């Protein structure tokens, strides 16, 4: 009766004599040149040793070849080559072939190393979370071998100034976490790295109530709308000179021309703006969710204390972009000062104004029945 043994004993067992060899059928494996090399795999080859059928291949991603560096540790029966898949083209791998000889000793080949590609390893730079500057300047590494391109893995509404520049600027919406990928390609092989960016302020926000989009700007440690609010249903002053403070929100448009609201925002009476809240109350008012009517202290932090009239006006260096939307004067029942003055309410009756002609930036008591512009501050 013939007994065939396959496994650890390999060819060390004589099935006729029913004895185990303790000599012969041993030796140090020899690794041959790799073949079938791609960007992510290669074929490892080794010489056969007479009478030995079990070979162990170990592949490491670090020259220290510790257990934690193992990416492949597998045993093959009666095979002298194997495809090693799923590798990173920019990582240098180290591998060995080993056997257990008939004498019970483990024999291991010399270490062989392989780098699948010379593509430059990608580095997307550090994360930029809750940055208050939009656009954000990216900092991918400069490829030595290959060309790079940015892409968006997740996050809606973002864009690059030039996706092929490692230091491209990126614009996104406030409150959205973006995952960006810097990909370097060379001779068909790619290396990728990811970074994340989000804008605490400086990017656009969308008012969920009507899907209007507003620019934002970070000034004096506060996030401001960089555009006048334009929320609510148009109401002509010929229909009513009083805006209700409860129920639906209404707005006036300068000269009763609705196109002026699109450019300069709506004009709101104070009670309507505050939605019935009392003076100096911290309130959302008619601002978008997560935003509020600015306090007098908050307004004072940007003018007249820290920014000039020129910096605050539309196109100025502060990026506050004050629009000269004028006002509706309730007492005179007239629209006044269009393209001459910008007026903004706080949660007090005071209003803040900026002149395009006198260079004046000021704060004045206001008849709360007058309708003027609104800027909101993020909570």
C-alpha cells in the first residue's frame, strides 16, 4: 500500500519505506528576476529545490521587515512563481522565499527588494479645517517624475482655480467638509494623497428657506454676510407703508423696482427685521438659520473702529462690499439716497451708514419705521 503525504514534510517522506529523510532535500532558496511587473503587481519567481514542494513567500512594505510590515505571508505547494497584487507603486517592497528542509531547519533566501514605479509619491499637504479664508490655497507637492491634478472626492459645490497647479486655490461653500485628492501620474502609474478643507467663513452659504446663495467674509473675529439680505415677499409701498412683524416676511425694493432687490437686497423696517423681538435682544430675526441680527457691539467691531469707508464699500479691501442701497423713509414716504448711502440696522434702533461721497462712516438713531438694508452675523 502506497502512502502519499502532502504538506510540511514535502519530499522528506519515503512512502515505500515509510521513513522520513533527515538529510538531503534542503538548501537556501534562490529568488529569480521578477516578471509581469505592473504599477500595482509583479510576478515573484524562484528556483525549485529537489524534493521540496512547500514554499513560503513573505512580502514586507518596510526594510525592517517586522511582523507589522507584512503585506503578504502565504504558502504555496509545488509552485515556483506567484503574482503579488494590490501594491502601491511608490512603496519599495522587500520579500523572501523560505522552505523547511528535511532536517527540520528553515532556509530563507536573500532579501529581494522591488520598486514598481518612479512616479513621485503624492503629498496633498495638511488639512485646512474651518478656515476663514476663501479661497483656500492648497499645497500639494511638486512632482519630480510625473504631472499632478487635483480632484474633489466628496463635498458639493467646490471648484479649483486651476486643478493642474499644486498650489491651486479652492473655493467651497461654508459648512461643507471637502475631501480633495492630489494625483500624480507617470508612465501610466499614479500616486494619490488626500486632504480635507472646510470653510468656517469666507465661502458661500445657501439660505435653506429660498435657496439663495450669499458670499461671506470674516471680519473682526466674526463671520458676516458679504451681501445684503434679500429674503421675503416683495411688498410695494403703494400697497402698504408698514411691514408686518409676524407671519410672512415682506421686503421693500428701492423705488418699488424688484430688480433692485436682486442687486442691493431688500429694505426692512426694524420690527419686521426683529420679528417682534424687543430692543437689544439677541435674535435670528429674518436672518438665515444659524445667523442672527448683528448687535451694536458687533457692528462697532468693523466700523468705525477697524476699517475705513473705502475698505468697506463694494470692491473694497475688507470684502464687506457695502452696497449703496439707500433707504425707504417712512415719514416722507419716499425712497432716498440710492447710490449715495448704505444703511444697516442692528438689534437696537441705531443704524450704521456709509457714504460714497463724504467718506463718512457713522452710527445714528433711526426711526424704526424706516426701511434699510440688513447684514447678518453667523452664530
